[in-house]
């Protein structure tokens, strides 16, 4: 099973603010959906709290250390290892680490594919993207200009490593 991460990062490495995404970029949400649809997504409890519901047509595996936590419509896992095993046992081919920072930090060393949306702006925030690790090779990139619904230009990048 391929383990991938998908994330949107500002020029100054910000990914979150006050428990939320620090921008409104429907073009990126659409891209996120198109990439992750039909797959297992693994997310931290705080990221789940922000989203507030399971994302449809994906198996949502929420990570928490709190064994009284429940998330209707989601699978709850108590370690990254357990979350990955759930996806593997279901026959998943590519599972997605979808954040936040705590989950990226732990999972990035295991990832072989990275989908990064570069948000071309410097954004205030309180959550930074952890170190991505070494060996990433750019496979593709596509720029999308800002418009009336998307305040910043973005670049969709895909990286892989051996
Ligand atoms: N820009 C992007 O693409 C993007 C993507 C995702 C999220 N974000 C942003 O990132 C921020 C949230 O990130 P965060 O780092 O604060 O929180 P997070 O990673 O979403 O969640 C952290 C929580 O996950 C649980 N957890 C972490 N590691 C675990 C492990 N190994 N085993 C079991 N449970 C584990 C713990 O939950 P308990 O406390 O319940 O034990 C921990 O408090 C938000 O601002 C969000 O909007 C941005």
C-alpha cells in the first residue's frame, strides 16, 4: 500500500490558524476531493474537529489517544500503526495522510508520495508544516491563478521518492 500525504502550505510554511485552515480556496478543496475520493484518509482528532463531519465517499480514520472519543461515520484508531493497518486490511492501494501537523510529523517518514498545494502568499498562522524529509523528486506541477473565489494563486505539486 502506498502511503501518501496531501497538504496545502503557504510561502512561510503555515498550514493552520486557530484550529482552522487559514484561507478559503475552493479550488484546492476540489483538488483535495479529486485526489482522495474512494480512498482511506487518516486524520488527527483536531483536524477532524475542524472539518466536523466525515468526508463523504472516503473511509475517514480519525487518530486520537482518548478511548472515549467517538466520531459518527468514521473509524477511530489509537495509533498511526493501527490506522495504517486498517487501510491495509481493507485492501487499500493508496492511503492519504491528511493532517494536521502532529499527524504529518509522525507519518511523513513513511510517505513515498506527496501532494503539495503551494499557496503563493505569506499567511499568518499558528501551525507550521513539519520538515518534509529528504529525497523528494518533483513529478508534476500545475499553476492556478487567483480569481474571485480563490484569493491566492496556487501551484499543485506532486512529489515521489524511492
Ligand atoms: N493546510 C492543510 O493542508 C491542513 C491539513 C490538515 C490540517 N490543517 C490544520 O492543522 C491544524 C491542526 O493540526 P494539529 O497538529 O494541531 O492537530 P492534528 O494533527 O489534527 O490532531 C492532533 C491530535 O491527533 C491525535 N493524535 C496525534 N498523534 C496521534 C497518535 N500517534 N496516536 C493517536 N492519536 C494521535 C491527538 O488527539 P487527542 O488529543 O484526541 O488524543 C492529538 O491531539 C488545524 O489548524 C488545521 O486546520 C491544515
